[in-house]
């Protein structure tokens, strides 16, 4: 691609751990220049999180490396007068300010929205917090698992015997980061029309409930209380996880034609004319009986064999993979999902090691979005503070590097 969509957008990133850094990582992939403003001496907490203790002690924890490639890092103490002045100058030249402090923290530091909009009327300020900046829970601390529990998400994860269960990755942080990136991008488009910035108050709880989709809408619209269904799909049958000769297989025969093709391949056309399974609603009411009939046939072949033959006739089906299997799949390799960047180090090479940085699943004109640089060591760009201040006050020119 000749030019990424957010080229020339400058982002001041004060965020920590996941929701905020995931958001700014998306903005970076789309071409924005992201400058992390970190607490002197310690930086982003994620620098110290991950399974490798040596990396954690070095301030390069795996949790940090995963979300911060392509960004730059300076250390600023916002309680120090001289460093506050540098921050103010950066705000004047920024397009976006992103933070995920508890509600009101930045305001108490003297940089609430009223102050920020005076410094830069065109600034898009996005504050990510667990519950939003207002309301009775606005000051409550929040982590991903807290939001999972309060959103109702855990109550419908697992089976009747095992629920409530935590989703196996920090889904609420991720959803919050994605919604923030969408909100910021939308605000930047709006700014093109009005010339004015805005304040985006993002609640992870609300974003997560929004992302739960049908689980919420079935209740608020139809009054149907959602329940944990384990590996089955509430909207259709047969749709869920089934046993095969050697492992588990997901099948989503959600449409009548798919159900009929599945039965035909299994040589069980009798199921199609069985009154218990004649249409979608009947199959949902008799799910257990139908699944038992199908499992008897599916156990005759391996999951990999079914994965080959079922999609070939238009029935969605696939094995359940481990994370290592998933990330090493041919499909991801074909799409260029991962990019190897040098491991961060003082010399910029990191002793020949590399970091596998993920994309985001978007190709622009056939090219995947990739970071162009490794994650920064803490304060790696401290010496360039004044250069940032001077450059960010000038318009982006065609000759400027794609950042």
C-alpha cells in the first residue's frame, strides 16, 4: 500500500497493560505514530507481566511485547513542573490522547478535558475505564475478570454444571480496546468536518455488554433469560461440538439445507423426515436426541477427515485447535498475520532475537498491516522529546516517513 489510512495522525498514549495499549496498537497498524508516555523508572505495568521472569525483570515482559511493537517511548513525570511543560507541548501537537486511568485521575493531575481542549481544541481525547467517567461505579477499580463477571458474560460461559466460568482470555480488555480504536477513528473523521476534537468516555462494561449481542438482545427484547449451554449454539441445531473417532469437531449446520446435506453424507436421511427434527425450532427442542444420533455416525471417522468432507459439501465444520496449532496454521502464514521484528535492545537489534508481532486480520489492497519497528525499551526516545515537540507542531508533509 502506498499510504496507510492513519498516516500523519499523532497519538499520545498514556495507557497501561492491555485495553489501552491494544487500542493504540491498532491505530499504529493503520499508520498512526504512537508515542507512549510512561512513568519514569517503571513504565507500562505490562513490561513486568508474562511467563518469562527474566523478560519481566528487564521490563520487556511478553505481555508488553505483544501489544507495543511500532511505538515509541518517553518517560515523563506529570507531577514535575518541567516535565508537565513538555507534556503540554506534546498535547498541543497531538491528534489523539489516550489513557486508561481510573476515572478522574488525569483531571486531578491538571489535565482534564477542559484543560486539554484549551491546549488543543482539535484534540480527540479518549478515556478508557472500567465503568465510564460517571455513575455510582465510576471510581471502582476494574480488571478484565471483574468486567466479565459484572457483564453477565461468565454466567453464560460453561455448562449448567460448570458455569459461571471466566472466558479463557481477557476478552473485555480486548473489546474495550477495539471499541476505543473505532471511536477514535470515527472522531477523527468527524474532526475533518468540524475542525474540533471531542472527549470519548469509554466504559469497558458497556462495550462488553454491547459485544455480547444476542445473549443480551434475546433478554431485553424477548424476555428470554440466557443460560449456559456449554459447547452448543442456542440459535440452531445441530450446531456445536461433537465427538469423532479421535477428537472433537465443531459443526454449524444452522440452515435447513446444511442439515439435510449433513444427514445425506452420514447416510441418515431418516433424520430429515423425523418429526422431531423437521425444522429449526423442532431441532432446537430435541437437540439432545439429535446430537446423540449424529454423534453415533461421526464417531466412525476422524475429526480431520470430517473437516475435509463436510465443508466440501457446504456444511461448516472444523477441528478444535490448541493455541500453538492455531497460530502455526497455513491460513495465517498465507495471510502474513505475524511479522518478525527485532527484539528490543539498546542497539536496536536485541542480540539477533526476534519478536513475532501479530497483525489484526485486515489487508489493505492485499497487504497485511504490520509494525515497522520493535517494541521500545523504556524511555528509548527520551533524547528525542524536543524533536517530537517541534515536529508535532508542524503539518505532516508528503516527504515525511510513513510512521
